[in-house]
């Protein structure tokens, strides 16, 4: 274990990350495709992470998944086990609204660049 800031850090555990991704996906009522679309990554990569087949995700992937699930990267990585103060229903709604806003912005940019 590593000692950082007075805390003992465990070695990164891809299986734990996968379990948290699955739990958050279930809590949010999202399909693999919805998570992939919200995070801007491939559906197969989400599945690989969820099932422990991919155990070395990039910082960008962790950041994107945390935004898709509306949690901190630390919570997603298991460094912060505190659940968000907002209810799961509110987080699910916030995630849907955020994804729809991002989609609308992308579509608007595509239309103005065409």
C-alpha cells in the first residue's frame, strides 16, 4: 500500500470499479448503450470495465463515466465511499437532463457548421 496524505491507498482494483459501474448503472436505470453515449465511449468498453475485462482505464474514461453517473471520480474509483447527498431519483433525472442538453448542443453545432 502507498501512503498519501496520511491515508493508506490500496492498489487499484478493476473488479471493484466494475462493480461500482454496474451498481451506478442499475441505480440510474441506464443501459450499457446509454452509459456509453453519455460518457462518449464505446459500449463494449463499458461492458469490459463492468466485467473486469479492462482493468486500466484512462483518466479521461474515469472522468467521462463519473460525469455520466453524476458522481465524483473519487467515488467511482472507490477512494470516497460517501454516497452523493442527492437522492438516486434526482441524480437519474439530472443525468437525463445533462445528456439531453449535451445532445442538443451537439446537434446545434452540427447544424450551424453544415
